C-alpha cells in the first residue's frame, strides 16, 4: 500500500471518529429523543465510512454490504429525527428495519451475482441522491418553522453530498469509465465523492448543533418572556383583587346606608308629627299670653322656637321630597337663603361648643346656583360639623378664638364664571393624606370616620357640574373647603 493511501485512510478514519464524539459533546444539555437519534445516525454513518476506508485491509463483504447498509440506516435515522423535529408522530422500529432489510437483500443479491461494480455502486449512488432530496425537503420545512441559519448550512451540505453522486453518475454515463465508481481509483470524480462526503458530514454535524443551540436560545427567550408576562398578569390580578376588595367595602357601606332608606322614611313621618304639634302648641301658647304694658320676657323665646320649628318642618318636607325625586334632581337654589335657613341651627351648636360661627356673602342679591337644596344643606351641615369636631379636638394655639367662616363669593375658574361656597376654620388643618385627590371611601380625617362624607360631597358637587377643592390655610392656620358651583341665570327675590 502506498504511504499516501495509508495516510488518507488514517485521516478519513480520524475525522469520522471525531464527528460522533464531537456531536455527542456539542449536544450536551440539549439531548432528547430526536437528538439521540441524530447522534446514532452520525455514529452509524461514521462507522460505515470507516469500513469503506479500510477496504484494502479487510474483507470486501464488510466494506461493501455492511458499510453501505450502515450508511443507508444512518440516513433513514436522520429522516426520522427531522420528522420528530417537525412534530410528526414517531414511526415504529419496523419502519426502519424493513427498508434496511430490503436494502441488505438487494446488496446481497448483487454481491452474489458479481454485479457490485458497476451495478451496486450505481444503485448505492441513486439511493443516496434520493435520500438527500428527502432530507433537503424536511430541512426546508423545518426552516419555515424555526427560521434558523444553521438549517441553511445543512441544506448546503445535503446539496454538496447529492451533487457529488450526481456528478459520478453523469461522468460514468458520459464516459463509461468504471474507475469513476471506485473511490480507490483516485480519479478526480472519486476524489470529489470522498471529499464531498467528508465536507458534507462536517457541515451536517455543525448545522444540526447550531440549530439545537438556536432553538434552545429561542425557547429560553420565550420562557423568560412568558415568565415576565405571567408576573405582569399576576401583578394585574393582585391589583384587581385589591380594587375588588375596596369596591366590596364601599358596596357594604353604601348598602348599609341604603338599608336605612325605609327607616328614614318612617323617621321623617314620625318627626314631622311632633314638629307640627310643637308648632300648634306654640301658637296656642302665644294666644294665651295676657297682654301687659310691661315687655313680655317669654315672647322673644317663643318667637325663636316658632322660627326653629318652622325651619325644621321645612327641612323635613324637603327631605321627603328628596326621597321621592332623587338626589340628582337639580334646581336653581338661592345660595344665601339656603344657608341662612340652616344657619341658626348650626350657630346654636357652635355656641354650645364655644366656637364662633360667621356667615359672609359677597354675591349679588338673589343669586342662584345649580344644585339640590336639601343635599346642599346636608353638605354644609357635614362640613361645618367636621370643622367643629376638629376645633374641639385641637383648639387654636395662642389666644385665638375657635372660629368657622362660611363665605359666599363669585370667582372665575378656567375662564368661566362661578360661585364659591367656602368653609374655613382656624383649626389644625387637613391631614396630608386628605390633600391628595379623594381616592376612595376609606379616607377620613376622623379616627372612626368612614370617609363617606367627603366622598359624597365630591360626587354630589361634581353631579351639579361643580368641583370640590381642599387645602390648608397658609402657615397651617386652618382647613379650607371650597365648593365651586355653577351659577344660573335665574334669580330669586330677597327674603
């Protein structure tokens, strides 16, 4: 044997021993049924090429029939591995055994009849051209799914492998030289087949490894994106649960208030009768007073009681109308007259607590705003009561007298005319949390408060087309609530 031939055999054997080992190492961490089947196909093919390379040193049967059978089996295993990569249902072992058995019978028949060269080589070449075409088609389908550049490398490798065999068939058909069919003839055709087979197998191994690496990287990226999306959805769900809990709390409180509506109707009915009786009794008492030249000391008190009784009756009647018509019913309300109606009651409560209550008005006589009179009076009651509670809990520092101012004045906002109902005191001021936009029903300046008063005030004024603002006076000199109301063209005569 020529030393060059021996060197060539050693190179071919070394390369085809390194290929399966390198494939197994490169697929570490990415081994599954498809990659293991691919490794077996590379191992079978390498053993077959090694057997062919050792033909001068071994029996012909080993270097032809067994070698070509291993090569055919390896290509069939590649096809099955790519099918599984495409998600196809795995074929049973018989789907591989039967074609290989038929292939062995064909080769055995050719060997027994002495037709291995040229007929056996021609069959072998045609078979591998067909297998390469099938593998190229499967890789093309796989590229449509994964868009991997490594798969393009595999397509090039199969094209090189099939091209070398096509060239062998073409040259043999053109010249009829059997040397082109023998790899040990060292003709340019046989040398091209040998080099193309080695190059194609190297490209196939690296192409498949690159495909597995890109697929793993893509799966990792998708998993990370899925995890981030799951975390975002989890955070969204937590926020939804939190909002649901807040809505449930609000619903429970509003439901508890709504359940009092029937009781409120009975209360209005029961209060109206004593007030009417009180008013009639006061009239009767007034008629029984004996006229005297001296000033009657009871008369002013009786007049005051009659005034308060009449105003209480008006309020009860208004409350009854409110229940029937609904709180969203709006009218043109004389703001000053509406406040003056409830001012004596508030003034009396303030006096009992040692608080000065003052009312000032800078509005034109008979000015009206868009509101519901009963709800407006309830809002004033609530805001003044809050101010009284704050002044009682924390009196003003120094010698200042606890004072609450109810002020009515016109003012423009955003280029539009408006009327402001402002209530300010010289108490401790609003807590910092309440100076933010009212977020929900749980905000209150009182330890036992539900926050519904502020929430209802804001919503009701907004329903009237106005706006509620809250702020502290400069240098922490008290709290200020301003109700910006919409004026109406209608005016009422002064009372």
